[in-house]
C-alpha cells in the first residue's frame, strides 16, 4: 500500500497505516475484484468538502495515477452511487481525472457501490473491466455491493473500538450492535449463496477483525 493511500485512509476513515484494519480493507477490495473477475478496483472516500470523492486506494495498475484525484459527487456512475446511496453499473467516462493510457481507452463496464456508515455515505467501491464486450451481470453487481457493505462495517467496527478506548470525539454516526450483527450475517449468507469460493478469504478477514476487536 502506498504512503499516499495510507494518509488518505487515516485522514478520512480513521484507518491507520500498517494496521490489521488497513490490510483487511485492502483485502476486501482485492477479493471483491477477483470474485467479480474485474481488472481493477478502487476505494474512494468522501472529501471533507462533502462535494467530491477522492481515490484513496486502487487495486491494479492505475493506482499511482488515480490516487488522491477527485470525482464530483453526482457526476458519472461513481458520483451517482454516492449521491443516490444506490449501486450503479454501466460504462464510465473519466472526464474529471487524469488517466493512464488504459483508462483513456475507456473501461467497458464499472460497478460503483456506496460504502455506508450507518445512514451516511463515507465512500464508494468500484470494480472495472477493460475486456471488450464485457458487462457486469446483476449477480456480480449485487455481490460486489456486499463487499462494499463489509468494508463499511469494518470502518464502523474500527470506530467502535475507538469508543471503547475513550476516543469518543473522533466517532460519529455509529449504529447499534444488533443491527451490525444482522447486516454481517446477511452479507455472508448472500455471498455464500452467490460465490462460495469467496468464503475462505472472507473467513480470514473476519478472523482478523475479531482479533482487532479483542484488543479492546
């Protein structure tokens, strides 16, 4: 993970560098990209101005180009996902960011799934394919949205841990523990039904989260 990515994740999500939380967050993007057979995937965070998203992490060759760049909320598929709090899929056009040669040729399809903290959008996870004629299916789109949901839960659990340590001032918008348990179980059940091959890596991630929480 690049130092620029570390800084953005710490600043916007409270996920510190070289922690199990940071590694688990990247693994969620990596596994999600692999499960839907995408070429690249990114995690964008809502900027402090509340009007833009910023690329905080990309799994793939475009990371150094995209890292830190802004996408207006409400603009394009990725911006619409943040504005509407709904998953969007289609052919993206990156007019607002500098591009690699590959991106300038035009991705064939993108999934943009909002990442939620309770009722607040804190970011968007995207998956991109460059394969000619390839379109993400409804099943793949739904499955990737589950990974985005798990990423949001990971961030929420990280903030809950801060509450346990008395760092209440840094925490906003935390949900109820019972609701979180139901969401986690629902995500795992849907992933198990749609793509059982992802359960092994997910078990490792959840084990890491359990270890994180035990520190509290």
